[in-house]
C-alpha cells in the first residue's frame, strides 16, 4: 500500500454546505490519475474516506481539486474541515474504474446530484482540453435540492456559452425558480429519442437512490448497460 502526501493550498466554500479544496502534491510530486478516479484519505489508522478528484489531470498533475459536502459531518468531513493551508493529508490512490471509455459515443450525458458532480467535472474538463474530443456532444444534467446548494454554475455556463458543452440543465428538487427546472435530475431521460440513444453513453454520480433510479430509467429506454457508467457516493 503506497501512501501519498499532499498539502492544502486553497480552501473555499462554494455552496451552502459544499467546500472546494485545492491540494498540492508533496510526496510524490505528481498525482498520476485518470479523470473520474478518487483518492482514499487516511483519516486515522482505522478510518479512510473516498473523495473523487474534481480537476482534470490535463490541467495539472501537481495539483488537484476535491469538493465535498459538509452535511454528513462525520470523521471524513471533520478531518478535512479542520485542515489549515499547508496542512498535509495522507491518502491511497488514485483508485477507480469510473472513467471515460476509450471510444466515447457522439452524445455523452453527465448526470449528477450534489458533489457527485466532482468526477464528472474532471471528465468534462478533460474532454474540453483534449480539443479533438470536442466532436462529442456533452450534455450535463446537474441537480441539487435548493438554489443555495448549487455550485460550479459560472464554470458550466461559460462552457455552454463558448460551445464547449452542448447542453446544461440545472434541477432543483425542492424549489421552483427561473432558469432552473424543478424536480429530479432524471426527468429528462423519459424524453430521450431512440436516435440519440443509439449513439450515447451515460455517466451518473451521486447518492445510491438517484444512481439506481437513473440507471433503471435508462435500461427501460433500452439503453445497453455497457453504455451506462456510474459511481455511488453513499
Ligand atoms: C468512490 C467514492 C467517492 C466519493 N467522492 C466524494 C466526493 O467527491 N465528495 C463528497 O462530498 N463525498 C464523496 N464521497 C463520500 C465520502 O467518501 C464520505 O462518505 C462522506 O464525506 C461522509 O463521510 P463522513 O466520515 O464525514 O461521514 P460518515 O460518518 O461516514 O457518514 C455519515 C452518513 O452520511 C451519509 N453520506 C455520505 N455522503 C453523503 C452526502 N454527500 N450526502 C448525504 N449523505 C451522505 C453516509 O452514507 C452516512 O449515512 C465519495 C464516496 C465514494 C464511495
């Protein structure tokens, strides 16, 4: 088991309970990861917690971004929240197979709730930086409970307006507001046409309930399970 060490470089609160931390690699000096992977932070000798890397390795391998929800308020969250700038974390990883396939389809649908956006943000950024991949249509469906829980809005709006992503829809399950859709993030699945489905892949991340429901809805639309990629956080 190889342990890596990184130091906290920046920390900021980006939504009601969501924090974004940037870490700089210390030992080794780079983190050799693939978009979608996570690290397993050593909280104490008996406790580890997993956090997906929200940045792209193509942006930097010396630094990486995590975003986490402070609501669970357990050992993992408190370990992170008590960190000061330059404090160290020890972790195992990168780990995980929730990554972009070697042959992406023409339509790539990214479906996330809450901090489930983290690995998807990394994948989307990698596709955008790899300009050759821009032939793929990126569709992003991102849901939270309330408007104050939403984050990365400026970033994804920018990607939408400069044409890097084709579609970006924000869902609020407990609020009705302009420029957002009220209800669950999965609701668009019912309207997918068979033409789109024939050349699409789906990347789903968030809580188990949403991931299971999205997967079942896609299977009911005759999406092949090999085109559905998912990660469950809790
Ligand atoms: C592969 C993987 C990647 C992950 N990546 C991230 C990430 O990028 N960002 C992130 O915020 N979390 C992520 N998680 C969840 C994270 O590992 C911890 O479970 C979470 O931070 C809670 O840890 P804790 O010790 O503070 O609370 P715990 O005491 O472990 O959990 C308290 C309770 O909260 C539930 N819970 C955990 N996460 C959430 C949540 N987001 N919303 C509501 N309830 C929750 C747990 O199931 C448990 O019932 C990931 C989990 C996995 C398996």
